[in-house]
């Protein structure tokens, strides 16, 4: 195979390079994978209406979120266990994002600690939070994120239980003990159990995460910090409104990459309803299905401020560590720049709804 020329090529390489159990963990979704496929196909069904003769000799990719200028609307989504793809894991990814110019979102379930990741970062960074039954542990994670220089908290709200991930069940998926969850190691929660008739991540989720998490808990989280808080996993306008009402300053439109409820609607289909409900009173981020620069144009045209990219970064890590992740992010940004020019957009503010064919 020749060198990858787009993000989809990297997946083919990763399938050859990674053990099947590891590749399937990252690649597959819940159930039959209907939502995983919809996250992609629903982007492809949207058509663009480019503007002509605008004058796009200089283009500005930057966006401003919560008063912070970010060089591009591309963020690395929070993803667990990145050291399973490459031993440098999250450190390689955050360094690559710093070079590429964009936002890195660190996962609670990272295989390096949030402090180690922050020390390696050269660009903006947010922290993704799972809410544990142990509220003191949860509070300490928020406080540590602020102390380490993270500038926002993404609370995951769509994992009361783990989705039924059939590939992991077939493979008997487990996380090798050397890849511990460094952020919660001191609390004794660093390793996933191997499982006994139930895969380790599902058992960990059931034992450690709070299935009773509700909007009052989100309000409590917002009260813990001066950092802006967003809820990740929103697919409905009414839930977006509740997030704002309970103190959040934004939402992440996401179906967890199709890994939770199969046949849930795609993120891009859910986006317009959420944008309408928020009505400019908070930030809206889209997560799920981004593989092309034109996907970013479509998401921003429908009202997202930024997009989060997940699996392709993992495939880049598997391909060549930090250099592979950087290549993925660079290719995506180059595609986005090309699409901006061809759509007649000098900056991200010019990426508006009239670009989408109705």
C-alpha cells in the first residue's frame, strides 16, 4: 500500500497493524453498527452550494470559544486507552495536536495522567469528565484539571451503562494491566477488571460510574469550578436547553461514536435541532463521523462552532505514533482549507447555512 492520502486510508493501515481485539475496540460500535454507519452516510447525503468569485487568497481557520482563540475548528475527541494503539499514547496525540494547531480533549480514561498530558501540550486543552459514584474523586478530577491548565470541562452524559459492543464480547476484550487509567490510579480505580461473562469496560462502568447521574448533578459540577462546563452526548434540543438551564455553557452533539445506543440518530442529523434550541446562548460542538474537510464545512454551516475527531487519530497513532497522528490532523486541516476556498469562505464566520443545499 502507498502512503495514506486521506483519513480513510489510515483505517486500512491500522487494521493490518493492530491486534484484532484492539482494532475492533476502537473501530466498532454498539449492536449492528447502524449508528456508526449513519454518522458517515448522513454527512455524504448533504450537498454543498459553493459561492463563486469571492476572493479567498487568504483564509483564516481560527475560531473563538469561551474567549479563547483556537487556531482551527478541529479538536481531538476524548478517547480512552490510547496506549493500546501506540506506546506513546495520549502524549503523542497532544503533541501532534499542538503542531497541527487545534484543541485537545483529554479523557478521564487516559493511559497518561492529565498532568502528564498537560506538560506535553503546546496548544489549548479541555478535560473530559466521567462522573464517578465517588463524588470526592469526581470533585478532585475537576480541581486537578483546573490546576493543570485545562480551560473547559466536558462531562459525558450518555453512559449510564455501557452500550452493547458485540465485537468486544466476541473478542473477550480486556485492557492489559500495564495500560492503567492514570487519572484514578491513586483511588484504586486504575485497572479494569478482566470481567467474568461481562467485558471489563462494561463491568467497570457498572461498578464505578453513576447510573443515576441527572441534571441536578450537572448543576453541582458547574458549581465546583469557574471553568466552562459542557455536556457531551446531547442529541435533542430539549436536553440542550436543560444543559443551559443547569449551568452549562455549551453542549457536544454526540452519540459516542455509535458506541452506546445503536440506531440512535447521527450527530449531524441531530445538530440543527440542538443549534435552534441553544439559539446562541452557548457553544455547540459536533462529535462523530468527521472524515473529510467538507464534513467540517457542513457541520459549521449547520451551526456547530467546532468538531471533534476521534478514530482517525487512533489510526494515525497506530501507523506512526506522533508523526502518524500529525499526518492525520494535517491532512484534515488541508482538506478543510481546500473546502473553505472552494466554498468561497475567507474565514470560519463565512461558513453559514446558505452553503447547504435544502
